[in-house]
C-alpha cells in the first residue's frame, strides 16, 4: 500500500450544525421545488471545507470471496498531521475505466486556482444561436460537475467523507477476467461495500457514485440491498442493457466495438511502480494473458457471423434472454429500497432506462428523484450550472444527497424535484411525476398527403388526427445521411455533440419519409413513452426500421426529440411487460429480442410492427409542428447483427399507407393542441 498526501492549504469549514437524527419517515413533498434548488447547496460545496487537504492510500487490496484481489485508491480527509482518524461515511465508485484515469481526472480538477478558473470559464462560455453553439455545449460539460461524479470529488472528501475508487474485476490493476456487468462483476460490489463499511476510517454508512458503467453498477448493487449501502447517485445509468444500449431494437450500437477495445486496452497497462519495487502481481499478468480482449470476440461475432445456423455459443448467449449474462443485464429497480437520485439526459444512450428506474423504485418522491437534462451520454450536466433557472451542478447535488442520507443533515434535498426535467422547446421545469399529468396518448396518422413543410425529404407526408382515405406505397432506402444526426451523436455516446448535427435534423431527413402535422395553436406538452405503428412491406426477408419524433419550427428547422429502431423479424412483443393506452394501442412495446422469437418476413406481404421510442418530455410552442421521420438505416448508431443485416440485402423498404390498416404514432399530447 502506497501513501501520498495531497495538500490544499489551510482552509477550514465554516458550516451549520445539523441534527444527526433522521426521522424514520419521510413525507413526500406536497409541491414541486424550483429546478435551481437551494443556493446554500452550491455555497456549501464550493466554500471552505472542514479539512484542508486530502490523503490518498494507493492500490489498497480488497480480496473477494473467490480469492480474486481488487485494488482501490482510498481518498481520506487530512490536515497537517496526516489523515484524520475519525471515521466518516464512505463513498464507493466501481470503475472499469481504471482508477488511474480517475486519479488523472481528479488531479486536473485540483490544480489550485487554475482548475477553478478554467472550469468556470468553460461553464459560462456559450455561443447560443451561432454555428459554434454545439461546440460550447460540449465544452460546458467541464463546468457541470460530471467529472467529479465520474472520478473523485476532492471537495466532498475534504468536507468529511472517505471516497474509494475500485478497479472492477479484470480491469485496471485488479485481478480476474472482465465480464461487463456479469454475475461475478455484480457479486463483487456488495463485497466491496461490506469491506469498506468495516474499515476503521468508515463509520459504516456507505453511498455510491459514478457515471455510465459505474452508474449501472450502483443500480445493480442497490437491487441486492447490501446492509451498509444507504444512498446512491447513479449518473447516466442503464436498466435493461440490451434494449437500452447494447442492441436497441436488435441493432448493435456502433460504438460497442470501440468501447470494448478502449476498456480492454486500458486494462493491459501494468502497475509500473510494483514492477520497480519487485512486487509485481503475477496473478494479474496470468489473468490478462488468459483474456486479453474480454468480450471482444462477441462484438466481432456480431459483424462476422454469416447465418443464424452458425451463431457461436458466446453470441448465442447474448441473444438468449434466459441466459445468465442476459439475466444479469436486466435491471430490477423495483427491488431498490434506499434513497436514489438518478441523473441523465433525454439524448443519452440510456434515456430509455433512466426514467424507468425512477418509476419502478418503490419509494415515495423525495427519497427517489430524477433529473433529466438535454444532454447526451458524455455531455450530461452541461446545462446544470445552478443559475438562470438551471439545476445545481451534479457534484453539488450528490453532496447534498449524501449529506442528507448519510449524515442526517436536514438540507431540504428531499423536497427537491422530485422530477426535474429539461422540457424540450421550453427549458428547465419541475414536476411531481413523469410522465406529466394532463397528457393523453392519442393517434396521429401517417398520411401521404403533402404537408408543404419540406421539399428535401424522400417524401413529404402529413400527420393527421384522423385516417385519410386512399392508399399509397412510399419507399425509403438505406442511406448515409444519418451520419449527421441526433442519433449519430447519441450512438457515439455524445462524442459527436460538438458537430452540431444533433441540433438540426434536415440533413438526416434527406433519407427520410417525413410526416408533419398542423401547427400547434397553443403550447402543447408531450410527455412519456411513444410508439410508432407501421404497416410495412419488404423486398427482402428482413428489414430495419428507424423512427424519430421531431419538433418543426416555423422557419423549417427540425429538432429530434426522441428516437427508436427495430429489426423487422424481431417485432414479437412481450405483452406482459408492454404498456398500452386506453384504446389498446401500445405506448411502450417490449420486444422479446431473442433468436428463438424471430418472426418471418415474407417479401411482398404487408407486416405490421411497433417501433418504441425512448420516453421524452417536450412542448410544442404555438406555430410549431410535430413530425415523424421514417428511415431504413441508422449509421453509426445502429449496425444490425450480421445475419439480420444480410437478410435485409440493403434493399428499399416500403410503408403501405392504408386506412384499413393504418400507420400512426401513439403520442402523449396535452389537450390544447387545437388539432
């Protein structure tokens, strides 16, 4: 174990004494709170802390029940005499991205004066309404607190918490074989929590933080109800990992292979200090040699498997909902019984899962909360600055959350929200629930009749409140315009957000059938899950359908609100897990996503299918229109698994518009649309 003190000067905490006794019952808030929250949360977190510095214990070994040794960095409050001996609540972050990366990020955020100046500049620098607007959306992430959730928050530690960052099994300096979110990976987390709670520097109260993989890990751990775990703050977490991110609608997400390659490459970096000291872990080396590129074989098999008859066993497990790995990837938030603050964005890869996590947790509002911004995966928090109507930064919210649930400080965070949402088309709002009350699912029919709103799409159709007479067959072909789209930004985890493609859908619509409704006559809310029901005809034995819901401004600008996709042969739906509106239409179909559940596609024969879109929250301003876009491809977000892709033959696909078998979007709309 290696020790290193980190000095931050003699700054002392000037705080407020708070009760250490928490009422055994928390009353749900009677009204929603403003999105900006309480000013003292930010002032407390950004001000002088109780302890002036931070002490780090490097590479602390944690032995799992099967003998595998994980390694952790332990960050503790310190003063001039070294680490404080008083036990503190402990915050756990389980990461596959290596604690070395967390350390580098933490160091960059801790440079005296300079780091605060840079993050402050990036936080406030924006060029809205200019061609560089998307670029400053990306740079503002530095000031939204995301990195302090992803890595380590020195301010949190100096305020009186111990934080530990652990390399998950098979990554970083930890022994073992990496199996993303697999059964062993999930078993390790409660054991780490129990270990942390039993250490002399811990008071036995444990919370969890972290983003992406580490956010999912928190939700999975909370489902298992380890006794010492008292609160979690998952940022951009997933729920049903196959449907949310790995292969939504059956099409593997395009960033899957680069992601696997990056994590596997990082795990091969050895502990150079231990080599220099002659204490190198040979078991670590043996494990890396046994599985140098964990799960990469499955990723490659999605592209190379030529037929359903030759699907390798590893890929078959991923395509079997009953397999151990698929069961491990299926979330059960209904088992969570501890305070949970979920933070995500409407355009994240996991936008389909975060609201469901919140909805399914059986706790009263206040003990569970949801914050949904306008960001993508790695840009979540760019619009959370605690001013101009925005919520507090992510690091500020997580500090307030842990102060409440781990220290018993009555700071009002339990009366925040409980649902704080960026309402697309308006701005930040608070609500008592999601979806918002006052919206009703209703059909808007796809019609071939021109709307007159565009002359650049493959076909300009209309959305109508009633089905139109007459039939029409519209054809759409695979294309590459989706390379510049909201889906391309989402499918690359937000890496392409700087391109600005997510701000404007008219480029992508060059390859689309567009169906545009009449202008709204009053502000019209849209809130909840959405389903697009299509009557399709194929020239091949499979097809790939993509649908988006858009807001079209009076000047013609088309903004994507939410998206969905589906392989036609995977259209079988599990009714028991699906949701319907009062008229029986699906609002939230749950495709089975199984090789065994494939349904045949007969060329030339009409086939009905349902494309579920991720839930969203928006408002159409007067004069704005609702639009549905239909595509036959979705690069780079979606790449159908090879046998499915081959079956489509990349042939044109047809939408058969027939009033007897209508195509429509089932959308939750407010009652004032005027349609």
